[in-house]
C-alpha cells in the first residue's frame, strides 16, 4: 500500500468537462494569441482586453454545462476514502472543477480563475465575478491594481517549493491529462521517479512528451481511466 500519493492533473481532465485547452489550433486560445492575453506584458499593454478575456473564461466556468466529470469525482473519492496514507492533488488547471467535485486539498500551481491578486500589496482573495480596472483592492484600497490570480507565461508557478516537497516524499506519482511539455510541471515525474523512487503512472488521451518517465502508461479518456485506477487503489486496502 502506498503511503504518499501525489496526483498531477492537466488540461486533459478538464477538456472532458468542456473547458478548452491552451494548445488549440494554430496556437490560439479561444481565438486569441497567448502573447496577447496570457503574459504580464499583455496586461500592461492592453489591460482591457486581458480583463475581458478572463471575465469570459470565468463566465464560461460558471455556465450550467461546465461541471466536474467522473475523473474529478474519482480523485475526490480517493482523497476521502484512501486509508493507506496521504493523497496530495496538484493541478495545472485554473478552473475550480476539482473543488466542485469535492476535493478539499488542491494546489493550483498556475493559479485560479475565481481569484484576484493585487499588484500593489500582493494580497489574494476569492473573486468569482467580473473584474476590471475600476475595482479597488479591498486590502490596500488602490484602484486598477487587481489582476486575475493566474500564472502567465514567463511567471513562476505558485507554491512551487511546497509542490516539489510533496513530490520528493511520494511513493506513487500519477499524471492525468498532462502534455508533458509545460515546465516545471513536466519535470515533476523525474523528481518522483529518480529522487523519491516512486512508482509513476500516466493516464492521457494522447501520449505525453515525457512518456518515457512513466513506468505505467494507459491511453484513453480520463473519465474512464481514473475511476478504474481509483478502484484499484482503494482495493489495495482489502
């Protein structure tokens, strides 16, 4: 039985819930170049466009047709019911589908659509509604300093030290719906396998770029593969 399980999820798990991935056709995301909406330089150059872009993403996330799928629910079940040890969940996704499925311990290394951060005082807070330059920071009262609390290209992931510490002490590392392209997330499996000596499993619809680092690779929809793996892990108790 595994004592410390670390699960890393990527865009593939949320794609089955209707959330579009960053890596769309022609490098566009929802019709926009990533350089125009997902970098600090873009926010400085055209904050109105960036605010509008993330307001639309937040609105999409709150629409009735976007909801957790069987993979999100299976991970939440594993966190609730696994008695062999700890189950740490790390996600590259900025949606809140893991939380809505019932996960209570989830590290968003790329931030969250439903949070805002102040560039003046660096405080963070829940922000489920519209956000624009007219809003004042509730903490420091500065106007126009709030931005989406998401990690843009060129910025460091959030809580990286804690995430690496979790991976360094795991004995099972599971990657779900990840491309194996975006670093440092793509390098976590190397830490798990070569430093922690963990068993490594990958579940994706398409083979990831770092497939060779996984001792087990299962190809298919997360909504089918993840519940089966959770049943397997929970069965180890008996």
